C-alpha cells in the first residue's frame, strides 16, 4: 500500500519535480489576475523548471496556454525564451542556406573515377560472405 503525505514548504526537503510543478497549476477556468510577478513565476516554471525543460517558444506557449491567459501572452513567452541564457548557449547554429546540388559530368573517359573499397570481407561458418 502506498501512502501519500503532503509536506508543505521547507518540511519537504526531498521534493521532486512533479510536486513542485503543481504550485502554479490551475484546475478551474475562472479568470486569474496575473501581475508581473505571477507571469514571471509562470514563465519560469513552464520553461526553466525540470518539467519545462527549456522547450522552445511554441511548446512553452502551448503549455502555458492550457492553464493561463493574459494579454500579449505570446509576446511575453517569445521575449522570455529569447532572453534565456541556457537556451542561447545550447542553440544549434545551423547554416541558413544549403549548398546547391552540383551535377558533375565527365567530358572524356576516366576524367572522373570513384572507387568504393570494402574489405576484407569475412566468411561465416556456413560459407556466406557478410
């Protein structure tokens, strides 16, 4: 049998991510006054926490939108994610332009040669070459 015991605040020294995530979860659909401090807490918990996982703008926005709504919320999420130092350090820098495909044709025999070298090829006990 599993017993669930609620330990508030500092008494819960070994709190896991799931118990901390529920601090700002809303179950009802009543409007919530969101001041600047509350918005910051929501953004931090939805983006920076273990469950937030530093997801991008779209996934963070979708997670917040499930429970909260305020004017210019999308813009706030975009600005928050853009200013996240960890996200900017780990961001993959990919080239924006792909190299064009180049078709090479030979003008005379053996002008271009290619050779695939494979080996040595081992033989199995049943005589097959793998």
